[in-house]
């Protein structure tokens, strides 16, 4: 099997402002992928090396696509089928001393979480209960990129009791308190 391996930078992944930047020049892209072409025998495995070519002061996201390359379908039959499976791996580069800095506010039955730090954080689903405490619902899990804000709808907007959620990043975690 012949595989082609290509990286692209993704700016603001998952947001309306998402932009994909392609470049054949690794220095322009900021990420070296080696090798860019691989030949695999059945059952064989090979490693792909990824090297960040520059330091960064905020998160950078890359998508590495691994795509099979095939020639024309060779058959004497009138109908032929090619089944190809490609893979995409997300890779991100964090700055030195990466740390999210989350600010949280509650307004109109929503929690607003803004990240003014240097790396993204995933805010795990917390739980909110009704004022009586008889019903409880999980809150939505969100990933908050640097310089962006996410909103979480509260299942019980009338209950103004404090909430706690956990933010995780780089194998660390921090408690997020919502007053």
C-alpha cells in the first residue's frame, strides 16, 4: 500500500472563523512531517515523525492526513469497487509554560467561559440540580480555545446556587467555580 502524508494548520478549529492553511513548505507551515510518502507491506507498521519548526506563544493546531494512493482499477468485469480508508490525526503544539486562564460569569440562564490564557482547556461536564435538589442534569462539556468564549445553557436557570466544574489541560486540572 502506498500512503501520502500531508499536514495542514487549522486556525480556530471548530469555530465559524476556522481556516485551513496548506503549504508544501514545512518552514512556512511550521511543522515537518517525515516521511511524506510510505510504502507498507501487508501487516507492516511504520512511524511518522512530526517536528515543530518554531516556538509558539499560543496553541497551534495541525491536521495530519494519511491517505492511500491507488492506481486505476484493473478488472475484466464491468463493475469494480475500490474501498479506501484515509485517516486524519489532530496534532497541537502548546507554548512553553502553557496555562489556560478561564474567566467565568453567569447571565440569563447561561454560563459564559472565556479563556485569556496561553493554551486551550476542556471544561468537563459539571452537574446542576433544581432548587429543590430533586432533579439534576449534567452540563455540556466544552473546549475553550485561547481568546475565545463558550456558553453553556443551564438546565435549571432559576437555581442560582454556586456550581463547580473541572477544566483539564496537559494532564493537569483546575477547579472552575461559577458563582
